C-alpha cells in the first residue's frame, strides 16, 4: 500500500483557499437562481447538481491539507457527481 502524503511546500496558501471558497459560493449563488427561474426542470436540475458538485469539490480541495480516507472519498464522490451532471446537461 502506498501512503498518501502532502509534499513539503505544496499545500495551498490562505489566498488560494479563500479563492476556492469564494468560487464555491459563486457556483451556488449562480446555480440557485438558474434553477428557480428555469422552464426546463430536468436541465435546471442537472445544472444545479453540477454547481453543487463543483462547490463541494472546491471546498474539499481547499481543506485537503492531509488527505484522509473521508476527504478523498468525498472528493471522489463529488467528482463523479460532477461528471454525471455534466453528461446530464447534454442528454
């Protein structure tokens, strides 16, 4: 088994973490009104799921200082959800 570790000097600084969190808030702030005002609910649901999955991925990446099983699982789930919702936008 390989141990997961963060290389020295490769962690995110405070500005990068703040920008990830701010971008996650923007994703949610844009996705919500689009969902509420949309006429096509299936496309709006896929877009909102895409926005939420993007926000969760960004927040998880910002807190991923020392990778653990839980945070890596959350990142994997959010990225799979992101990919599925992105595909759902075009179906």
